[in-house]
C-alpha cells in the first residue's frame, strides 16, 4: 500500500509503521473507540500518501513516524 501511495522506501517504513501500531495497540487503553482494524490502517496510510503527494520531494520518514 505504501508503494501505491508513492513511497520509495516502503519496506523500512512499513516495518516502522507495524511496530508503532503494535505498540499503540498494546500500550493504549482497551477502550472501544480505538480502532485497530484494517480500515483504520488503510485510512492512515492514505492520509500519509496524501501528504507525500503534496510534497513529493520531502523526506519520507517524518510522514509516517
């Protein structure tokens, strides 16, 4: 999905994203309003892609991390 959104360094960013998402899921409270499903992941990655398209020459790391 990251590559389809225009990210060049998709694999290392994907690893960072998975680690961050897993930590958030583990450390944040177990409230019902936290959504850890695929729909939320897709939404977040689409937003990151929109930021990337807005500034294509910028560094990719700060967009996701």
